[in-house]
């Protein structure tokens, strides 16, 4: 695996080593030992999530204020613009965001540590996103920040209004949101 640093030191892009020939391809999408040795990720994953979304669906920016989740995110079909926002008030990168194109073709993954809000925009006709989490989903602690918060100024690659869930339509502005200490 190749580990790529982002502008936020704890947020990592992971590129697998792909073995391909005339039969197809093979790669390890997850290896606990390799992630620990190469990226320092010593997390224990407790839940796998799988979403299927149509073009222009924007999910996020979601996080859990308690039972916070670290996420290892990848795309197995289609293309998404994946965004993580640092909500750790004590961090030097507080309120900064990183956007990464995750595709079925590039097979990249992104490691999003606990303390970040996460969202993605589907750029292909459909996209399937898989992600491992370090804690269980706890809807009572879930919070959502508005995808187009003017203080964040996320450069979503979007030409029209996104398709949002009812929950995402009533998301809070960052200035009114609970964050991590």
C-alpha cells in the first residue's frame, strides 16, 4: 500500500498495490497489519456500511458528537468527491477540509479519523461507497453540518442543486454546531 499525506496530517489517502493480468485484478482492500505499520492506523473496525446513490446525491456532512467514528472509505462502483472536515477544536487544522476523488478505477481509500465530519457527492450515474467504522452508528449522537456552509467554502464540483435527504436539508451551520474538544 502507498500512503499519501493530505493537507491535514491525520487524514490519509491509501492506494492499494494492484496485481492485474489478462484474467483481471487482485488487491488487498484492507490489511490491519499493513495499515498499522505503514500508516500508524491501529483502529479496530466494528461496522461495515454500504451505500448506493444516484448522480448528484450529496450525503453529509455527518458526524457523531459521542461514539465518534473513524472511517475507512472506498468506492467500488462509480465516482464520488469525498470530503472530510476537521471538527477537533484543539487541532491546528480545525475547520479545514480536504476533498478527494474516490473512484472504482483508482481504488483509492481515505482514512478519516474520529473527530471529522464526512460527506460525499456522487459524480457518476451511480456510485457504491463502502466504509468501515471504528464505532457503531448512534443516531442520538449524529449531527449534520450544512454542505454549503459559507464559513467552510467547500469547493464541491457541482453545477446544480444537489439531491439531499430531509436530514441534510435542515443541517446546521458550522458556527452553530457542536464540535469536538
